[in-house]
């Protein structure tokens, strides 16, 4: 399993490959990646222990724990209109 920094860097690299706009912030004990999309707004927090939490704002808004693969697919799909 990748550590938190490796997961963050992998996620950011994928966003750049897809030419998806994002911003970074530091919240609580995590680095937050903020990704706006036409239908949703994502706040994804990467913690040092490898945990990832995502909160989406839009049709359904809640905080959930996810894997880096799950959130990558969700964000790329939402931004690219899938």
C-alpha cells in the first residue's frame, strides 16, 4: 500500500494528465485537493497514515473514506462529463 504522500502525488499526477483544474490546501492534519466540476465540488483530504476522505458538494453531500483509485475515477468521470 502506498503511503499518504505517494497517494497524493499519484492523484495529482492523474489530474494533471487529464488537464483537470485543482487547488491544494492544508486542513486539519491533511493536504486537501479541491476539484470543481460542472456537477459537483470535491474536497479530498490525504492523511499521512494513508487514509483518504472525500466530501462532495452537489446532489449528495457527505464525508466518506475512499481509496485513491475510487476517488480518481469519480473525479475524472465527473469533470469529464461521464
